[in-house]
C-alpha cells in the first residue's frame, strides 16, 4: 500500500531528524574562524590594556578549567578542576558575581558603597560597608602612565621570555588578539606558553590559556565563554537581604585586619623600595623567570597539626602524610624524599622537612634543595 | 470504544472516518478513569505533602541543616516546595507513571486483545498513535499539575508566607513565583513526555506492558549511571537524563535558562524519535 509506505518513510525521516538533533547537541561548539584584525605589536597591545581604567559595562559567563594532572587527593576543593561564574559589571565599579551549584548559589554584589555576599545553602548574608573617600584612589605613580608601565612590564618579561602577538582568535563571540608569552629556550620549565586573548575593541583580557610541554590540551584555561558588552539591568547591582537570612556585618572586622596589615607593611617598607619576599632558610626564592623555584624548610613536626580522626578535612592533615600517600619516593646525595609531579609543576619534600617547588622538572628541584641548610 | 463493523470493502471506503474529537474524548475518559492512574496521582500527591511536613518539622530545630542544599532554601520559602517536589519525583516516580500509562496505551491493549479492534476500526494508524499520545500526554500533564498545585498550596500553608526568595537572594512576588513554577512545570512535562514517547515506541513493539516498564526504567537507570561517569562527558549531551537537575534554575534571578533550553531541545529530539518509531511500527503492524 502506497499510503503505508509514505507513513513509514515520513516516520523514518522524523526519527532521523531527531537523531541528527541529538548529534548536533553532542557536537562541541567549535572555535570560530580567526578574525582578520589590523596588526599590532606587543608593546602597543599591553599599553592599550593598561590604559583601561575601569572594566566596561558587561555581563557574561566566566569559566575556568584545569587539567593539571594532580594526583586525586580527597577533600581537594572542587574549584581546582573547574569553575563557572556569571559576572556583571555596570562600568562604574558596581559588580555582581554569581556561582551556581546544583541547588544552591553564592552571590557577591558590590553596589558602590557596600559589598554583599550571600550563600543560599546557609542563608547567611555578609555585608561590608566601605568608605569610598578612604580607599586609595590613586594608582601607584608608575601605573598612571600606561606607556611607561607597559614598557616596564615588558622589560621585566623580555630577558627570560619571548613576547609576541600570535594571530587572532574569536573568544565568546568577540574578536581578540592573542598575546603569547613563551619561555626563552634557556629556561628549564615545564610550561610551553601562556596565551592571553585581548579584546580587539575594548582591550580587556578575555581568556588566559596555559600550555605545558608535551600536551596540546591546555593545562589551565580561564576566560569568558559568553560575553555581552553593554549596559546591564541596574537591578543586578543592588542587594536587599532576603527575609529569614542571617546578616553578618563584617565592616569593622575587615577594616581592623586591613589596617593592622597595612601598618606592618608600611613599617617594614623603606621608601622607594619594592617589597621583597623574605629570604632565609625557612623560605627562599631561587632563580628568576620561568624556572624560579621556592625552597625552604617546614616547621618542626610537633608544630604541625596532628591528624585528628574527628576532623577529616584536608586542612587538618599533616602535609608529610599526604605527600607520602601521593608522592613517589626518590633519593640521592641530597637525601631522601617524595616527589609529586603534575603537568605544570613539581614539588619535592624530603624526610627531614626540606621542600622545593616550581614549574620546573625534578632535576632543577634537586639542585634547589641542595641549597637549603 | 468504537466497534468495528465488518463490512464489505466497498462500504468501508465510503464509511466516514470517526471524528478525532470523539476519539480523543473516549481515550481520555478511558485513561483517566483507570484506577491505577488515580492511584498514581495519589502517590504523587504524597511527595509535596511529605516535603511540607518535613520542612515544618525541620523548622523546629535551630541546628544547621544537613542534606541537599535545596532543602535549606526550603525553610521559610514556600515556592521552592513545588520545585523540590518536581525534582524529587523526576528521576524515578514520574517516569514510572508515564511509562506505565504508555505501556497500557498500546501493549496493554494488545495483551487484552483489544488492540485488534482499534486497528480494524475506521481510524488511520497515525491518528490512532496521535490519540494514544494525547492520552499519555494528558496523564503526564495532570501528574505535573498535581505536583505543582499541591506543592504551591502546601508551600504556602506550611510557611505561611506568599513571598519567596530566589536562590540568588532576591525577593520575588507571589505572582512571579507562580510564573516560575509554571515554567518549571512546562519543562518537567516536556521531559516526561519525552520518556512517554520512547515508552510508546517500546509499547508498540511488544504485547507485554511489563516489558515496556522494565526496559524504560532500566534505560533511565543506565542513563543516570553513564551521566555520572566523567570520562563519558562526550556522551552526556545525548542522554535524556542529563539536564534533569536544572529544574532548580528557574528560581535563580535572573533565570538561568541555558540548561533548561538545552534539555528542552534534547527532550524534543526524543519525542520526535519516539513518536516516529511508534507511527512506523503501528503502520506496519498486522491486525
């Protein structure tokens, strides 16, 4: 019967259409074709980014993804492997950030005079009122001139890295330049390059991608996946604590903390000197550029938090136990220890409590650990 | 139901087709009067009522809440109750009810021997599938309505407030709340009708209603397991169950629609596939 055949044919087409629809859903949204943009040199690009005083009015989604190759350690915060947040800015300093989990949401709103945060799973609101007049308005003088600041930044980067504008990209539907920082060939590092996508029109960074040697997939990626630059609903930048929520005012507390640290910092700082990291046997920085390592000695075992069976949170764990569990045992003339390797960095902890870490292969760490007394 | 007249082929050609309205009316009366359908609605009604009771009991203790974060936002928040009820009924209870209805619709008739009558009745096979699908869709809609309406009533009754707070901490009016619950109900209906469409296709393949129920529930459980395996993330967009947790997105402010829209598209694909397969099978079925 013709009619029967026609029905079956129509149904087959329908089923096929449904299957095609599902396939389209499963297709990864491929990157758009690289846009054609007027050429720009890295100095100009960095300078134009630095001359942006305020984040423009925008609304979008920021996603971060890492693939660090870290051993699976229980209780490690989930944020390490991936995060997603919706962000809004009105272009005058007011902002809203919202991070969603299944069934709950955390938001942070800055309405210009008060910073609010709210967690729907605990129903706790914290507010922090700040006085705009007391906030440091002026940037440090070096940063007031973007051209000089750009030159300064590039001068710091140049000796150890190559900096270039390597083509263009389409990020969250916007045209962007790709600013690429790569270690100089003499640098002994696990990292291959860092790519920063800069919006061609607004000159704001849209995406940062970190690539390591031996892998074409990024080890870390952070940037906009959706972006709408333009005026946003002003309602987004206000917050009223909902009924039934507990409001905690952190205004006083935060200020005290801030002031005490600032005083201490000012006391230790000599005029005209940039602050330096402490350099002693407990903690020191070895080398410069991409193969910088930090090394030092852990506090004595008895000062470390003991493993409390009642508290199974990671912060209560003794780092030595954790390293023994996940590291590989290594030994050499420098002593015995445990090595933790990831795609972006290596850490070494010896049995007598010396440590070294950096974005470097293990040989560099072994050299570094020898300098720790 | 329509009785088939055994007439000569010439007479059959001239017989006017049974009006669709009457067929639909008969099907709906038949489906909705079925005791097991009514029993299913009764079980569904227990979900919002139980949640409401649980919520009012939790209100007594001031201790911090243990359990899913959604339950925390339930406290003093009536409008979350219908959504939590839908969220709880979605993984198993609702699919079971719609699969049961879809199994009865074709395989059930087949096992009772009444399908033969329908197949030789003066209705096109496609129209028969449409009538059956509408019956299942109506049961699905009523099931969702039970959850939504009882959920709103219980939420307002147990919290004593008609205002509600979105997950983002903003206050929404009662009418906005009703609107959000409405969006959620429509979305849940679409997802459940997708289950029903696939169950109808299974139903047209077998004479045993229980097989439909077993295969359907088995499939959904396998989907849920696959959906939990991170290494299979490339497969997840194809699984019907993937976006099912996103019902709670309707009470974010502004409403977060990405996951809802994507899962709706997915459900539509399943509906098209399920109904097409049913039509193809019914068109070729021997009476």
